[in-house]
C-alpha cells in the first residue's frame, strides 16, 4: 500500500504547483529559519481573508467529523438508556453481566495485533490471544492511525464507520447475553480508530493553537448523541470527508498556497514525511507521550462512568425511567456550552494546563456533592451531576488535543494521539465495573473512584505542565547560547525551534 503524505500531489492526478508566497515570516535570530515558538511568526502577504478561510475550513471539515463521532458515542453510551428500557430483562442478564457488556467494549479498544511482516503491509487484525510474544503486541488504536497515515482520511474514516454501523445493526438484533457481548466487543474494535484518527487529521489542517477549539467542537458531539445509527451516513462520508489541503477540491490554488504557508509557520503539517517505524518508537519512548496518555486516563474513568451510568444514577434519586431520561439533558447541555467556552478562552490565552486544572476542580466539586448530599434531597445530588459533567468535558477536550499540538513528526504524532486514547481507555475498563447494583443508590464505590481519578488528574497535569515549561526554558537557553537547530524544516519536537504549548 502506498504511503500517503499531505504535501504530495494526488497519485492519479496531474502534478499541482502551489503559487509562491512572499516570505514575510519572522526569522529565528539564531538560525535564520522560521521559528515555531510563536504563532505570530506568519504574516498574511495575500489578499485572502484568513478568518473567512478558517470558517470555510470549519464548515467543510467539522460537520461530517462531528456526525461520525456523535454516532460513535451514541453507540457506546446509549446502552445506559437501554438498561432503563428493559435491556437486562429482555436479554436475561443476571448478576454483574451488564457490567461485563460495558467492559468488553473497551477491551475491544485495546486489542493486540502482530507486527506487520513487511513495512508496506498493514497490520493484520487478529482476534484477542495470549499466544503472541509480548514484544509483538501493539494496541489497536496505534495501527489504526498508522493505516490512516498510509492511506487517506477519505478512505479510512468512513470505512471505520461503515464497519461499526454494520456491527451496531447486528447489536440491535441480538437475542441473548452471549450475542450481545460479542457484538459489543467488535463495536469497540471498529470504533477504536475514529477519535485518534480525527485528532491527527485536524492537526494537518490547523495551526497548533487552533486545534484545541476544533477538537472541542468535535468532542462536544459526545454530549449531544441523540440520533439513530445506520450505515447510510458512512456511505455519504466517503464523499464528504476530504483528505489534506493540497488535494481538497473546495479550495482554490491560492487558498491552498495560503494554508500551506500558515501551516509551515506553525507545525510540521506541510513536511513530506514517509512513514517510519523509528518515529513510532520515538513516541513509545517519549515520557511526555505517556504523560499525555495518563492525563486522559485520569479523565476517562469519570467521563465514561458518567456517560454510561448517568441515567441510572438519576433514576435512583427517585425519578421514573422517563423522567431520568429527560433529566440527563441539562448536565450534557451545560457541559457542551462550557466545553466550547473553555476552548475559546484557552485558544485566545494560549493556555492549556490552567484550564484543565480549573475544569477538573469543578468536576471534583460535583462528586463531593454526590458523595455528601443528604438522601432526602435529590435536587442536591442532581446538581452534583451537572457540576461533574460541566467539569469533565472541558478538561477532556483539552487533554485529547494536547499531543496533537505538541508532538512533532507526523508518524510520531499519529502514534502519540493513539497512545493517548489507548492509555486513557484503560481507565474506562476499570470504571465499567464500579457502579455495581449493590452499591446503589449512593454509589460510594463509583463516585469515590471518580473523585480519586480527578484528583490524580490534577497531579498528572501539574507535573506535565512543569516538565513542558522546563523543556521550553532549556530550549530558549540553548538558542540564546547560539544553537541554531538546523537550516531545514522542523522534523521533531526535540528541535530547539519547537516550543511546547503549556
């Protein structure tokens, strides 16, 4: 399979030449090459309206991606609503079998695969097995992003959706516990590549300081899931998902050149980078990539336990099933609004960690309310669910977009975004076993774990903030000492010209 890179022309089309732009970029005084330490390095030398062009990109790229994720999140989380409507009785679940159906979905997310036989051969997708040597096991999301890098977004993302749409359809016709478990597992497998793939994809279209807002808009679809799933949107997505700026048919040659210039001043998205396993290893051996993953790990447990168990939590406050379904709307509505507001503020102020710490603290207040509210005051406990959702979603959006903005080297970034989701979803695996029926209606076990994970998130993000700041100071000191960082493009985040967003 041929490697596809965003800066190459289409393999079957005519060679396309970008119009040249005047070089008005701010130069690094030490190296004489554009510095990626500042988003102000690019100045607009053309008559193109940059804000209008960004709006055009948003309208063309975000709606189909948001629809994909909305449907994906609907499939994984609506099982909580189905439980209220008789799922357990209809399929004859007993004991903790319902919790197992939740867990098995996330096991599908961390499905092991063998190493490819040849560098140009995609990983072969095999069933879960313990017979593979440990050094041959990689996590499913990483191969998904590798396949995305080697193919194209227009092919890979809709193909994933088509696969999970078929599985979701089969899920609706299962007749017993065994069939439901198998379908849930393969639903996790087929959905595992979507989010890391989209985060990487957006990093190839937008500047580093612009990705978080777009990821937040995309992620906010998780709190709006309310449609029915079938395979028709997947078929349409083959026509509405675009690849990369150079080949996008809705852009004029001048607009493509302009996007190329502004991306070149901000990131490595315009580099022609062949896939390399050394870049995958670079991500796996970079402590920062693991900390990004731990940042999401400490958010994923409260995120998924809230989305999966919120209808049940509200019902146990004394409401009917129908009332509980309706009362799940306000927490998610508030969460959606705050996710977008926090993303805008974070982008304008160019700050990430402080907003994560603030939003996570807001969620902690919510779980303290849930754990301490008097039993006869359901309104107080319900307020706690609003606080929890309003804090969890903004923090998660920033955590998920952080590696896309900070990791350089396209293959390394694709691996790092996949690592973030994979490490994070291990928290979800644990979380699905915490809200056991015998712990209702107070749910001390589940709420307590969520509170502890949120407190751990404060620690992880605080440590990462400090370490990224230290690396930035060291790079600035090296530049002041005369280190130039080379004359070519930035190919790695170890380059002295690449400063991390904190």
